[in-house]
C-alpha cells in the first residue's frame, strides 16, 4: 500500500542512517569508547550559551501566546528584519525583512525553494559528489536531478564544461553547496564568477533564467584564509538556503531561512509562492520560540576552532599514513581517496578497526570516502592507529 | 518562473490570511478594541505553565548537544515511548514507541502520511465542508481530492451514501476530522462504526485497503458530554495525525505526531516510509527541544473551559438574535447558516460592523460562515450588538 514513489526510497534507506545503527550495535559489543564513528553530520560543539539564555529570558518575559503562536507563514517580522540587517552589515547589501522567509532548517528551505519553481519533468543540476538528499528533494516535485561529474583534476571544484553540457531547456535551477558536504571544498571567488558567467549565458540561450540555489548550512564554518563569497553579488538569480543547524549547533531545532534578493527574477512572486509553499508543505512556519531566540543570537557562533583543530589533526594524520586527502577548507568533512578502487571494500576494512565512515558512492562520488569530523578530539587521535594499520595493509597489497 | 503548480495557489492566496491582513488595517483605523476578528484559528489560551517550566529545566540540566541535536528521524525514543504509554493508559491500547513518528504539527503529519501512500492520480476522499489545506496537501503529491457533499439534514455528519459513491479504484484514503474544523461537530460513536463498516466493505470491493487518516488537532477540545472515540478501535487501517497546537496551545512550535497502529496494513513498511518521508520533505525531525518538553507535559492541557464558555456565549447570543447555528460540541468554531444565499454578502455586512468571519466557501461549505471563537471573551460579548444589527437588517429584508 506504500506509494510507488516511496518504494525505492524504503528499499535504499539512507546509508548514513544504517551506519548509525551499526555503530550503536558495535558500541554495545566493544564499548562506545572503542568505536570511531565518523558517519554522521551531527554537530558535537554545544550551542552557544547565548541561545539558552535567550530562550529562558523570552519564556520569562514575553507573552506566551505570541511566543508559541502562529505568525505570518514567512516568520516573525522582527526575526526577518534582524537577519536582513545582519546580512546588510556583513555584506553591504540592502535586504529587507520581506526578502527573508524563515524555514525549518536548510532541508526545509531547499524544499520550499524547489517547490516554488519546479513542475514534474523539470531539471535541476548538481555537481557530484553532492549531499544525497538533493535527489530526494528534487524528486518530491517529480523533477529530475542532472549530475555533473567531477573535474578530472581531483580539485572537486565544479566542472564548467560539464555544466554547459548539462543545461537543457528543462533546466530550472542548479544547487551549489560551498563550503561543501562531502568534500570540505570552499569555492574561491574566481569559481563563483565563472559559474555566474556561464549561468547567465546559458539562461540567455535557453530563454529563461536558471536559478542558482545556494545551500549554505556551512557558510560560517571555514578555516584558515578561506572566504565564502556572497553569491547574489555575482549572480542576480541566486536564492540562498541558510541554516542555523551548524553555525549555532541547533540541528534538531529546525531553523533556517530562504533568502530571495530583489534583483532575482519575479522576486515578488517568488516570495509569495515560497511563503505559501512553507505553509502547504505542512511546516506552516519555522518553529516560533527558536525564531525569537536566534533573533537575539545573530552574533553568536559555535566554536569553529574546535572543528578546525579536528580537521587539521585528521588531515595531518591521514596524510602521514599515506592517504590522499583533500585539504579541509570548510564544513566538517574530510574527503579521502580510497586506496581500493571499490571504496566499499576500504570502508569494510576500516569497519574492522571499528572506524565508521561513509562511502563516497552515497554522495555520487565513488572511489572516495567521507570522514565527518564533528566528533570528540580524542576520537580522532585514537582512530589514527586503526587508519594506519589499514594503510599498511593496502601498501602491502600494492607493493 | 514560478512553477505552474504554484500559480493558482499564488493567485488564490488563502482567504483566511487575507482576512487577517484586512483586520490589521481595520484595527489601525478604528482601534483594535473595536475590531471583532473571528477569522483565525490561533489559540488564545496560553500554553500551560508546565511547558515553559519543562523547557527551562531541560536547558539547565540536560546536555545541549542532545537537546538541540539531530535524533532518529522519527523523534526521540523517550518522547515516542511516553506518548505510546499515555495513549495506552487512556485508550487501553498496546502502542509501542515504534508506532509513533514525531512530526512538525498536524499539517506536517498529514503530509507525511499522504506522501507515504500517494502517487500522482490517486484519490483521497474528504467530507465537505473541510479544512482548506487538505486539498493543497493532497495536491503536493499530484493526487486528487474527492469531495463528498454534506447531508441535506443540516447535521454536518458524514453522508454515508455519498461516501460509497465517491470510492473508486483510485481511492487510497479518506481524511476524517472530528472534532471538526469548520463545523464544530463531533462524530458520535455510531457514525464512526458506520464509517468503519462502509470503508471495510469498499476496501474489499476495490481490492485494496482505504486508509482512514484521522486528523485530530482538536481531540482534547470537546464540551459537555461529547466524546471522541479512538478510531483505531473501530477500523484497523486508521492512521492518526495528532497535534499539540491546540491541546497545549503551541501552534507556532510545530509539534505533533503520526500514529501507525500495528493492526494497519503493511504497518512496518508504513512506519519506515513515513520516517523517510519526514526526512525528505525537509523537516528531518520534529523540533527537538519542544519534543523533550511535551514529553513531560502529556498530562497538561490548555484551559478548555475558556473555549467552552466562549462557544456557549456566542451560540446563545446568535441563536437569540435569530441566527441558525450548529451547537458547538468541539474545536473552537461556530458554523452559522447565512441568512443570505450568497454568504459572502453576509460576510460583507458583518465587516461593516467590524466583525471578521470566514465565508463557508473557503471550506467548500457555501451558504454558511465560520466563526472562530478562540478570542477574548469580551470580543464575543462586544460583537453581539453588531451581529444583532445585521440580523435585524436581514429580517427587515425578508419580512
Ligand atoms: C549540504 C547540506 N545541506 C542541507 C543540510 C540540511 O541541514 P538542515 O536541514 O539541518 O539545516 C545538510 C545537513 O547535513 C547538509 O549537509
Ligand atoms: C483541521 C485542521 N487540521 C490541521 C491543522 C494544522 O494544525 P497544525 O498546527 O498542527 O499543523 C489545523 C489548524 O488549524 C486544522 O484546523
């Protein structure tokens, strides 16, 4: 009796979640301190203290009917205004509250943006490897995901020629994710410029705009000298999907937004439709108390230095052990070339060392693995001997 | 550039919301105390104190990483377990945590249940008048809403013959909502029995089960001797969509659940698919802090006596003034026959008295209006002279 549409999804239930369950079982057998679980993207830095202080203060001093009530489907005016002003301060933009639609995290923001523009049969382009859920989100509207293969140079920057070839008259949007899950890559400004140029040309060619949907849950999580350009400055038809899941360590609370710049095509109609989409996908509005809480915490940030140290330690450790890793620039993922052509073999060998990682094919990136380093520092340090043992086994084989 | 699918929705933007905006403007002109806004279903009884106490306690004493973190897409185990046990105590059932999938309110629960079973072209039956959003929710999956017209007896109980005629081989589900929005009717046990009988027979006839999706945000809001039967006791293929929006006055927080009884067809597969649906519609999981908070407040209730008094006062006042009203048994809506064949005329006349109500046609129930009485008691008392003046005008005309 399950929908045909859901059957393949039930069958192919998320690899990441399966890992999670396996990890729990393994922990029961060998003890949780001896399992190195790098499979999930669940932040392990606590939310800044300012968030709980704000919540308590709101509960003690504000009208509960307003605090817990329905509001405009786009969110509290004061929250949207504060976010617009914060963006304006940081990026020199001129956003107003109207440009911001509060959503239940980036997952929800992406669904709202896609529902606003997609009809069955439409196409959305993504650069492989990519966050697996995009395909499901796009599929929610019976539209097609068109994958652009990675550049052969191993940089995991977008392949511009591949992008050109992927555009058809059915192309409605492209999803861009920088800092990137699963690669940890941050696209430099030159890449954004190139992307903008090609999208403008291709929009012209096919006779309608291609929206650039910028999925930015990792926007604040960048290391060293990496910088994340504000994409609407480069391409008018940019729609930003933001989340506080990682920047404020609030993933369970479901809070983020869709940003629709005035310069984008049909921006007014887009805003109206997206607000309705927020309502009719059933979320109605982003959770209310947490909207009010983040309004007061826009300057706060989770402890990013923690992730940076983790990423660095892991990168150094694995590189020394002989693995070929992409240097982590943002997010909290390390993308590692599998010494085995079939990376699931490699994943299996790591599992023997009680190290749980995600095979790249779960992100349409076979031949690689993703190591999620939002874990305790000790987990990283203690996992390194296991990684080294596996490296040695491969060296023996390949020698 | 907006999706074809969204265009009619943008054009026909919710009547209820338009009212809301008009009301705001009117309040600016004549003063908010002189506007009697009965258009929205936003609870105006504060959430029980237990909820904010629970939130503060959780923030002060529990691990923030867990409190604000991702959890299983179905929700916290402890929350689902507590809800199952609470239901078992109240209904003598034997639910387990696995039967409960936490959702972002009933709106989201309905979307999850519908996504689990609907493919494009499938049909879902509803009894008119009905909550307008059902049509949008069903439309999210490119399925069709099949309306059963009200019984001619004015009882606004479901028309069983109409139901039989509405079933086709494409029927996947029926949505039932008791206590009802917009009529305030509560279906008695005999009606549930009849419904169950017909659905069982029709399922047999068409060769596959028809799910009864029971939308229960108003389950606890019943007055006098009205009782809401636990529908799974009567019909195995019942899926309950519950919400704490009204029972705990937490509509903005987005918290509720889908209940899938073991006795329903393919219950295991349904639970798996619904959990995935929760994730891929972008909600990922019901908001975390509020899940933990309600876990501790399952015995609490918003002040229902307040709504009962409102409903009674309004019903008595309008009946005395000569209006034909359905006696309010549950929810917080009064369903009133329009003295004008075109109820929008009637709505217009009320508006001249600064009384804002919703025309029945917004619920596929023309010839009636819905008065939402989750307002201050004074609003009701002070609106009665206006209602009387309009009644007099109609009497003059019809005399
Ligand atoms: C690239 C990317 N996009 C979106 C999301 C969804 O995040 P949320 O819905 O919690 O904001 C995630 C979560 O891991 C992600 O990695
Ligand atoms: C009949 C009915 N179903 C569902 C809902 C949605 O409620 P929730 O806030 O739980 O999504 C409402 C809200 O007014 C309603 O009246």
